[in-house]
């Protein structure tokens, strides 16, 4: 990267601090288990080869840039998504991976359409919004109504008699981490007290007039009202207006509609195991994204990192005893049809899914993995983690997984999620600004290295990772 | 401010460094001129009262928030601008300021209209844009054409034979500070080689998919072609596409149009001088803004800071010998009609304009002032600057002024511009994100204090500031 923006610079300080922490941790761990015949001794050479290969060039970054530029955002139901999947299947076969297939699943097809929010009183100006996934549209002329700003559901209840006929803005303005409460259920709660649409404060810690979309719910018992995210700036502004006693009137127009389900595909490719081909280490992310930005962080990077990890195992001629399978799941964002479809299609294999590894938090500087599984498995993974100390990515913490491997984990598969420096992730998450220029080739390569080493060693070690 | 975003946090490191510099500087200066009967001795008490009053509450911030929320962006030709001016005239009179008047000037009336840029190849997606001020529109169906990406005018010349019938993207991707070369003149140069529209990389060092608008030129001899700013992200993307040999096709739609000039007003208010009422210290900023965001930084904050500075002189019962006049100039952004109109209306007074002070770089933490004028005047101002050492805002540097006081400075008036920590200014400049939540009440108060002390002492000191 020739130059990094101040937005990126600001994270380097945080990263430096994080790195120091990681080093401290690694030193602690390295005092453990280093005798002969340990996993660390046995796999040091292979791990170092994988790490060296992962860091050797910008192939993964260039591939991710090609994918995100050429196909753009990859929303379920879109031509972009299916074109990206076609390309991926072809490129995986060209890579020499085995059993490259697209497994069909039906996915929802929500279309955003044109949308706008215009402040009408106390002055007239346009606001930046993103409709929430699954929202109904408004009539063509829009909905013009007064806004009632509430902090949370308790505040809504306290002002329930003021909500009828209004547009409720949920302005939960304290960022305590990713919290989808109001995005998911705000429309249901507001409709119950007679609101005719909702706005939510974007789920984000920072903003440059940046709206964030995401999934949201309706239920059977309340009217389906339109719903959209406003920026932190506009949420703050409407809060100030209400605090001053100013009447707030807006006109919301949304062309959103839900079309019939369409066919999509999960993408699978393998390095088949040399001794236990039926035992599977699955790693991946989701190929679909929201319909804005490029889905570079969420989750193009995760998919490409997992793909590159498996490709490196293949390219180096490593022959793991078990099968290493990369999966690019479809429709994580607004339906989970890919993850559920994979589980259903592979129901007979689930007991032989030894470990699932997902990257869906952005391919920033990796720290290690969060793991959900047995204590015996955890102890083994901590040993494997020592092979990643050299790149400060060996920290194995308790608890972790991912949305796409969730259905398999619910059936008993041990699962882990790549953990990374998440400082910036929610600045860009589900926005126009989720683009590749925010990512760093070296950090992506470190993610590839961590996933490759972890997947390969678990696939090749004598012992089957215990459940 | 209850909480500051990471975008804001990141600047605190820079600020801390700047503060250390400022302290070092102050120590150097404080070794100078501290004998009896110096300006510093004479005005220490008044200066401290002004500073104390400026820092006492959040009145200025609340007033700025009220103005920006209630009237919104204040673009020349808009109802918002004239409503803000009406309110300002009324509020200044209620403040007890003297000679509160609106001086009429005709201003341009450019209207943005609906606008969109859709990438058609290699994939279809919507891009975030802002049309450049003064642009012509496109036909209603838009212009669909291939994009030619160039770095600069030399690169355009080298590829002149490829530009005909295309949309040229000026992607000058090295930020070396604010440079409007391509925004101002790109359309002229591209039209000369047959391009049918231009896009420019937004003039900014950082982006969260943030387009930046601004003024731009046509000339008499070349066709007037549509022109818009794209985000850094999309400029980078199109550069990568071209570098890969991918064909880039976009559809640009702009409803921009220029309507007949309309009436606006410069706002003036005074504390009339007790001994030399005809001698004037003028301070201010511009009340107009671009038609996006709130114009909180550019330049609502400058106007309110100058206004508050004059109000404090009034409220404290200080009676400067010369007149202190606050001016909120209109139409700085796309015409300079306010500044030129003021000069013309006050042509007989210009020789008695002792000093002009402008704030138009955002009301962030002030460092002092940049001054353009004689060496004798500079030496006096450096002395006055010592009164601002306590708030680290006393650094007087050579060279400075402001767009609105420019026409007066061209006629011989000494001029100075408030200098501030400019780290973030161009992140938000001319964007939807120029909103009040990026500003800090205490930093705004420091700007008020600096302007109040400087204006008051120059207005009251025995010596007329030499030209």
C-alpha cells in the first residue's frame, strides 16, 4: 500500500499496542510443551514453509481486489454474486484444487430500490440513509410524518402514546460493541404502538455521514412498516432538535421490495486427505455481501484468506492425512440459507467434520483464534498456536466460531473463528466504505498463514481432534 | 461532548504533539518584552477577562448547533441561507450589538438536482458522488461512456487521442495538502481533448466513501461538460481496473442547473469605537456553506466564533477606542459575491480598515494567527499574542488571511487568519459529514477567546496598527 489514510494511520497506534500484548502472551506460552515429539517439533518446518509462502507476495490481496472490483457487492439474488461464484469455481479448478463444486441453495431476493430521507422541518435537507434488509417499501410519494426520538425500548414504552402515526427513531447512542437489538426488532416494537416507520441510529462507533445497513425482522402479529438506518450525525441532530422542543418532520421514500427466492450456490473445493479422506477440516467465510461497498471486509477477505490457505497447502505439495475443505457459503447476510443448506446437504458427514474455521471479522492483523469445543481439543490447539508465535497470531482463546459454521457447531462440530485487530471493522461494516483499500496485503497474508497452519496441522496430526 | 468517535480520538495524539510544540513556542516568546507599559502589561487583565468569559460555558457551541440544526446547509440561493441570515440579524440585535444590518448582494443560484453515477462495466453498482459547483447537468437519461483514468494534465496530454467521447477521471492520488487544480480546471482541459464529462478524485486525504464537492470553472472557448467528484475508494477502484486492462463504463446522471442570481446579504454588527469610531477592526467568516452537511466547520463555526468574540467585548462592558465589526459574508463558496460586495459598499472606509481577522479553517484547537502585513504591525501582533500564551493560542506566523477579507487585503488592509489544528478539516470539508458533532465546545471557545483578545487589543491600543 503506497499510502494509508489518516483513518488507517489511527489504527496503527492501536495495532502497535495490540502487538505488544500478543508478544507478551506468546512469551508466556512458549514456556510450555517444547520437548521432543511435540506437535510443535513435528510441524515446525511445514508451518514455517506455509508462513513463508503466505507472506511471499500479494497474490491473495490481488485476487481479492480482482474479485471485489470485477464483481462488486455480492448481494443474495444479484447477478454480481452469481458471477463471482462462477469465477471462483473456475479459478479454484485452475488452482488444481479437488472436488470443486457449487452446491445449490435457494436464497432470498430483497431489492433496495431507490430510497431517500428528506428532513422537511425545521429546515429542508437530504439525509444519507440505507434501508434495512428485508424492509417493505413506502408508497411512491413516500411517508411524511413527525419523528419521535427514543433511546431504547423502555423509552418507547414510556412514550407509547406519542408514537401513533409517527416515525420512531431509535437513537441508542452508547456504543458498547456490536448490538443489533434495535435494527432487528425496532420495527416490531414500534409498530406495536402505532408507528408508521422506523429509523435506527446506524450500528457503528464512528461516522463520516455513514449509514450502515443490516438484517432486520418482522413478526406475524404486527404491521410491516418501512425501516432504515440514519447516520450517527443525523441521529444526533434529531436528538438535539427534540431536546430543544423543535418539531421534526421527515419524508421517507423507499422502493424496497422482496422478490421470489432465487438459486445461489455454496462453493466447495478440497485438498483430499491422504489417509482419512472422509474426515474433514472445513474452513471458509461467506461469499455474499450487502449490496453496498465491495464486501471486501465482510466477507470477501475471509473467503479469499481461507481459499488461499488451502491453495498453499496444495501448492507446497503437503499431503495432510485428512481432507481440508474450503467453503464459500452464500447468503450469510440476510438468510443463512447457505450455512443451513450446507448442513442439510452434508448431514451424513457432520460427525466427521473434525474442525470448522471461519474468518468473518475482517482480514486485519490476526491475533489467533477463538475456539469452542472440548478442553482436550483446546489444549491441542494451544500447542498448534505456538507455531504461529513468530507472526504473533498464535493466541487461542476460549469461545469463538462463526455464523456460517454455526449450524455445524450446533450439531457438535468444534469450531473456531479467526480473531483479528477489530478496531476499524465496525467503521466500515455494511456500508459503502467496505472496500479493499482499507485492507493491507501483509495483514491479509498473516491471516492466510494462520488459517493455513491451523488447518493443515489439525488435518495431518496423528490424533483426531477430540470432541 | 459525552463521547468522541475513533475518528476524533485519532486526532488527540496529533493534538498532544501540537500542544507540546505550542508550549515550547510560548516559552520562547515569553522571554520577550515584559517590561512596564508594554501592551502585555496594559491588557493582561482585560485579556484574561475575555478568555475567562469565553471559556465559561457552551453558549457559542449551543448557538452554532442551533443555527446548523435549525437552518441546515446554507447554500447561496437557498431559503435555508436567507432564513439563517434573518435569524442572525434578529439574534445580534437581541445581543445588544450596534448597527446590525444586512447589506444586500446578488449571488449565484446553482442547484444540484438529483445525481447518480452507476458503474455499468465490469459490474453494475452505484457509486457515491457529488456534482461540482457550477456544473451543467446531463440529459435526463444520463451520459453512458467509457472512463479514461489519468493522473494529471501531463498524463491527459499523453493520452489525448484516447479521451474523445470518454469520461475522464482525474485521479491525482497523492495528497500534498489542499489542491484544487483538477477540480477547478479539469473540465476545461478534458473538454479541449474531446471528453464528454469529467470525474475528479475528491480533494481529501481520507475517506469513508465520502465525496467532496467544491467550486469549478468553465471557460469561454471549450464546451461545458458535466463534472462530479467521486470518492477516493471509487477513484482507486477505477485506477486498478484500468491498470488491469478492464474496460470501465459508467452512466452519469446530473440534474444540475444554474438559475438566475438571487438576493442575499452580508450580515454586519458592531461595538462602535469610543474614540475612533471610523476606524474598524473587522472579523468574521462566511455564513454560506455548500449544500451538503451542515456547514458547521465551513464556516458556521468561524462566523459564530467571531460573533461571540464581539458579543463578549460588548457583554463585558469593554469600550474599545476603535470599532469592532463582525461580518458574516455571504456566497464565499461559489462566487465571492459577499466579499467583493462588501469591498464595493465600503470603498470609502477601506483605508480605515485597521485589521481584518478571518476564521475559515474550522474552529478546532487554535494555535494563533497567520498574518499578512508590515513588519511593524507584525511585531505589535506578536506582543499581543503573548496575552494568548495561557491558552496556547498566541503563535503569530508570517502569511495568512482569508478568502472573505481577501478583497480588502488586496486594497491594503492588513489581514490575519485564525490558525488551528487542521488535522481533520479536509476529512469533512465540503461533504455530508461537515456537521457540528465533529466540533468540541472547548476548542470553539478557545477560538472565540483568541479572536476576542486580538480584536479588542488592536481596537483599543493607543497606536493605530501600522500598514
